[in-house]
C-alpha cells in the first residue's frame, strides 16, 4: 500500500501550481469594460471606435451628406446668379424700351417729312454759310440715327445673351435639385438597411432648444467649403490633430456655453475621428459615463439642437444623439447598430461630424 505522505505532498504541489497559474492568468488578462470600474472626472475615456454603425454605413452617410452640401452650395450660387441676371435683364429691357422709343421718333419724323436727301439739303441753302450749316446738320442727323440704331441692336443683343444665361441657370438649378434628391435617397436607403433590426425609438432624445448663433466658418468665394486636412492641434484631452473647421465648431460650441468634456481625434479606426473631422461631446460634466438622464440629457438635447440650428454655418455633415442621426438632407432619423452600450448607442455623448 503506498504511503499517504507522498500522495499528500504531490497534491499540495499540484494545488500550489494551480493557484499560481490562476494568479498569473488574472494578472495578465485584460479587464473587460463590463468589469472595470467606470472612469470619473476628466480621465473619463472617450468612446471606442464603434460609432453605432458599420464603417460602410458611415462612409455612405459621409458621401451622401457631402454630395448634398456640395449640390446645395452649387444651387445657392445658381439662384444668386439667376437673381443677378433677372435684375440685369430688367435694366436692359427698360433701356431697350427707351432705345425703341428713340428710333421710333426718328422713323416718325422721316415718315412725315421724308428723309432729308443730301442734294436737296445742300441746294436749299441761300448762302455759303447756309451751305456749310446744312452740311453740318445733315452729318449730325446721320450720326444720330446711326448711333441710335447701333445702341438699339446692342441692347437687344445683350438682352438675348442674358436670357440665354438665365435659361442655363434654370437648367443648372434643376440638375442640382436632382443631385440633392439622389443624395438624400442614398442616405435614407443606407439608414433603412442599417435600421432593419433596430427597435423603434420615440425621438425624444433629439428634441432640444437653442437660440445661439454661431459665427460662420470660412468658405470659398463661391460659397463652397474648401478642402481641409488634419492640420491643427486637438485642444481636447484626446490630443492629436483636427481640421480648422472642426476646431471652429468646437470653439463656437464652447462660446455658446457647452463646456463639458469633449474628445475629438482618434488615432485609428474608421469614420471621421482619425481624419480630425469629428468630436464626441459628453453629456455628463466629467466624461463619458452611463446613459444620460435628467439635466445631462437636457444638455445633450440642447447641444444637438445648437449644431442643427447652426449646421450651415458650421458645415455639419451629421449629428448623432440618443439612437438618432440628424442629416442636413433628411432631418432626424433612427440610427441603430450599436451594441446596447451608452457609447455605441450615443446615449452618453453627442457625435458631431463636419465637412
């Protein structure tokens, strides 16, 4: 019969090894977000790469919103040009009426008295001085008639060119409206596919108020948005870089009183964060916590409303808040695809993407 002592010693060694292995595993395994203590204060971490949708969906929304904004800028230019041409045409038509009247007077005089023939005008003079006076008068009349006719023809030509330009601008407007409609449908189709498995939301998360007006970001002379790169320092704790327009939107929001925790740049992942064209604005005072309620939710509502009110001034591509997305082409729509956590569902922060 084997001795009991060696068996006990072997069991003890195995137990010690098992405890050591478990301790090592606990020390080396990463702590899951569910088991980790939530960060507090300004050390609160920014949401992860999951913005509540697939990279393909975000790319489609980005392209659709950019295309819609570009088409709207072109439409605005065309409308302004049409207004300018209409004013120009009204002026030309007034001038044309005056020219017509002047030529009509010349024609009426010629009809009543007959055209002043060169020979009769000169032979009718009674003295050398009269001869010269008649010759000068004849030259002036001919020059006056010729100038009036040339001015009339020139005015009519300008009116014809302006009318043709107006027709071209109207066609341009129709083209841009069609582009805008196509981009709107593109965004809504993408959202429809993404939201098929989504639970219906009541939309209460997006209903806020704001009366603050933002200072417009810089545009090109024609009203379009100039391309920008991730070229300025991100002043938020996220560090990295952002675009000048993103910085402008961030500064304008702070000037309007929205001064809670913000994180913009993200070094990796998909979407606009790595490009410096997006920021996440925490609803809570100290960082990204759980689902916003009470005053925190009201803060998020009002911040979303501020960006929507100033979307044209700040070149807003879209705003995501409380399982909804606001697009310049479509307004508020359901936005799902999150993992049921506050970050991917956007129930603890307002996401802003700019052109």
